[in-house]
């Protein structure tokens, strides 16, 4: 492949890494910018009430009714569904949804006809929009659904009547309320939690905090400990992203992609760190798909975000999810609660070859490190940390039940590499969100048992993205077990990023 740098160092590379290396230094797809989940924006198809993705229409099809009308129609259709089920039970959920669509259209049509004499005749598009809103209120996320369907939306934050939407390519905007009053918002939250399958997770006086996932995989966090009810929804925009796509979108350089792929094949323990929203889970998910098909992997999560068990063609994934208490306590312990830390010992006995933790938040940090150090080769997990140098102090803080020196020794013998991701948010100055790997740190035992870090990838000059700095101590292992060519880490052209980071005005804005 002619690229201006001469022949690529791919000769003799095993097929396991061939796909990664063969993409090196090829021009990026038009419009692809360094952001996890940059997707093509396509025109929405016609409305299909059966689809989990509702259509966001133009002003002509703006919702022609108040939230209270939508709620009243939803309740009326719900009663219609119960009556129809009692009179004529249907064999499956698909048939029930089909009948529900007909009942929604019937109720909305009758309401629309009643508005006509008052001079408020609805257009066909408005009727269609109202039908979708009522159907969404019954089976989807109600007034939140149009934001979940927008491919550019990253987060939705509801604080009482104040609703803000974060976008990947434009500034945060305030939108109309999604509920009329605190009671209606709490009811919406509990309905979403119930529909998600987390029936034990409800907001109440005894349980003022709740976490759950929405049907599309988005993660939701809600609480009544704030002056008004709070609901935060974090969308997972790139559930199906691959390592090759992350490279195209600018999250990885060819050298970074090849190196991280080789770490997975060589079964190195990797900790993905970064601030919130930097793409840690997306990168872990993409790399986990490179685990060889003959392996069996257990994933442990407090709320499902990885969805690796839905991936076809790779390793076998056994997905486990923690469970909240039912609100009862016996001898001071919550009944029914199962944490990630509780699941760890069982995961090690499930004939797995690796264990992946979606996110290390608290006490599970000790169990994770012990599993890695006891032979859990190839483990991966994510951790929040504002800066690369804060990763290890953050781990020490989470392992508060152990002596600091013991934690340092445990870290140095369990974690092999730390991959740090960064985000530059330029939406406020006309740009977009850029996400990329800035550092890859190798962890080794140092003096006194404390971990020693060396930068394998780190920024050079004004570019904040990581480029090769040193060859890892396990380079021979990466060459023989995974087929990595060390020239990717030692010859400058091969470690370079294919294109410059497109920052507005050539400057970073505050993330």
C-alpha cells in the first residue's frame, strides 16, 4: 500500500492483527472527526409505531397536545388494552403490541375529531405525531423518546422542570419539561425502571436513589435527595462500534490500535481510565470483541453497558449484573442485594478464561485486583479519573479497607497497562466533542513494592493525542503471541496520527 512512508511493516504478521495493521495510515472517511461514536446523520424513515425509535418531526408535526392530554390518552389506551386482553387474550407480546397500535390510533383519532369543531383541526402529520407520543408513553420512554432517537444526543438531564440536552456536535440546550410536577416525574421514572426489567428498583421514601437502564441500553440515574426530582440519562451511542471504527473516528491511531489489540491477544490486564464521557466503555467493548473465539469471558456490571453477550462471532460472554435490595433489612443487611464484589468469587469459578468489570466504583476494586493478581490474565475494567496521574491514587482510595502499602503492591502485581482517554469539548465554540487515547502506561513493580509507571504512548508537542514513547518491557511477548511489529512503536512515521486534530481556532476549550 503506497502511503508516502514506504512499505508498511506487515510482512509476516499473523492474521490476528492483519486487519488492524492493513488499515494503517489510510485516509479517514470523509467527515470523520475524532469523536467516539461519530455516525452518519441520515433522514428518518416514516413513522412506525412498532419501532423502538420514534420519529422527531418538523414544526408542522409538532406535538399538538399538552403532556396532560398525552397522559390521559395513555391511561385510556392502557384501560382499552386491559379490557381487550380480558375479552380476547393474545398468544404473544408481538400480537399485543399490534393490537395496542390499533387502540392508540383509535383513541387519538377520536380525540382529534373532537377538537375539529373548536377550530383545532389536526393535520395528518400531527395526528401521526400524537399517536407516536401516546405509544411512546405506553411502551417506550415517553417524552424522553425523541431525545433517545436523536443520534447526536449524548445526555439528557432532568431537574424538575429544568431539562437540558447535551449534544456531540453542538452546545447544550434547554428543552420543555418532560413532566408536569414532581409526582408525575417520579411516576415516569418508576415506569421506566419497571419497563427496563428492574422491577425492584423504584424511587420511594425508603429508596431515594435508583439506577437502571432503558430499553435502548441508555443508563439512567435518578434521585429525590435533590430539592426537586433528578433524572440523568446517559445514552450509549456506539454499542456496536468496532476497533476499526474507533480508528476511523479518530479515537485511536493505527499504532495505538495495533498495540492495544496485541495487549488483548497477549492477555494483559488493562485498566481503562478517564473522566466521565471520554469513551472508556466504548473502547473496552471494541477490544473485548477481539478476544479469540475459543475463550469464555464473564462480565460483571452494576448496570449493563457492555452488551458483549449480544456480540456474535467472537468469544463466549457470560453477562452478570448486580441486583438492588428489595428495601428490606435483616440484621442491618439489605435483603436480596448482590454487588459486583459479591459476584467476583463466583465468576472465578465459572470456567472463564477472563473477567471483565464494566466499571470499578467502590469495594469491588479489591476483588478485581486480587482476581488479576491471582492469575486472571486478560482482565479489563474501567475507572473514573480526571488525570492520568490520578489513576493510582484513585485506586488506593477505593481500596480503603487495605493498608496503602498493600494496595500499592497489589496494583503493581495485577495491572499491566493503563489506557487513558481524554475528551476536548468544543461545542460551545462551534466545534464538537473530540475523544482520543492520550496515554498508555505500563505498570511494573518498583522500589518498595510501589508500582512504577512508564509511558508507552503520550502526547508530544502541542498535539494532545498519544504517540509512541517507549517500547514496553513485554514487547517480545507481544511479537510472538500477538504478531505486533515493534516498528509500529519505534519508527516515527508508523506511530503518527493520519490527520491533525481539527480543533476550532487550533485551541483546546475546557471539557
